[in-house]
C-alpha cells in the first residue's frame, strides 16, 4: 500500500534564511523516493515588510492578519509572487520538480470569507484533480497561501489552515513546521503529545494563544477529518524530519 502524500507547511523565519531553507529542502528531497510531496508556505514577515514599504499598517486579531481589500495586491505580490518564486527556485536547486500554485489553482480549495478580517479566506478541500495529477507525474506542488472568493476576489489565507485543507484534499500526512520545536507548555518546555482535551485546557489557561492556537486548531481539525495524528515541529534541525518519517518522536504529536 502506497504511503499517503506528505504535506509540509513552511513559514516563519525559515523563509528569510536561505541557508536554513536550502538545508531543509535538501532533506525533503531525500524523501521523494518514498513520498509524494506537497509544500505549503506562508510568509508573514515578508508581507509585513512589503506593507510597510507601501505605507500600510498591519493588524492581527487572534493570530490572524487583518487583510483589507486595498492591501491584497501587496499581500498577493509578496506571497504568490516573491516568496512562492523563491520557494520554487530553491526547491528545484535541491532536485525537487517544484510547481508554484495558488490555493485556488484547479479549484483545489474553496473559500468562505472571514469578513471580520477583511479579504481573508477560510479554506476547505474541494477538487483534487490538479494536485493528484501533478503528484502522479512526480511534480511537487508549492502552494502560496492565496485563495479567491466565488466572485474572484483575492483572499489571504492563514497558511496553517491552508495546509490543513490541502492535507485533507489529498488524504495526506501533515507536518506544520514552525520557529519553535513544537507546542510549548507554560514553562516553555516541549509538549510531546497533545490530545484535543489537553489542548482545550491549555487554550483556556492562556498558554496556547494567537498564531499557535490557529496552528493547533488546524491540526485538530485535520486529525479529526483523517483520523491521523498531526505533527507540529521546528525547522531548525532538518534531520528531525527524517527521524519523524522513521516513526521517531519529534515535535508535538497532536491527536484526538
């Protein structure tokens, strides 16, 4: 039985550190003999820098960026343009046959609009034809976290939520790579395993909040949909990805 596709979400400072990105992609490339691979990326720091350059301010609510319609050309340029092009280029240097895409390509995902946050999309799985065709032909889809509404409005999508929806679309394994080793407790120590009940306690106590709560919610939703554990891990030690694929403990394993 073939292994399910491996969906890797990349973001944070990794996307600003080309040496670290190259090191991680080099490890990812070694996995392509065993796994079909899908990469999903954000790029919040790059978006912040672009918005500042164009004279826009940045606001976040509960860990998600407020994205007014007038900012979307800048946000799209940063994510679907600069960051996605860099990701594809660096992946190809490491031997991955990468293809850059937005989340709406081939109607892969569908989106509702979180109007409280402006032009922000809530993604869900829709049509796997394009992505499965690419995977079958040995390509590595690289998705930027840009979607679109039913009437064609460009939408900014949280990359963790996007990766969760892509993972559900391809019935894959999801690894959310972040700037920290995993989900941390109140003392800053790594939590190796986390159930939905334990997660709720940590959210209620304020230990998990903001962007990490968004990540956790995406992981729990995917775990429930696929009946499969989800991993939140750091990108700083690329070899950890190999350990993870060998069923060794890495990061935080999230289950129902």
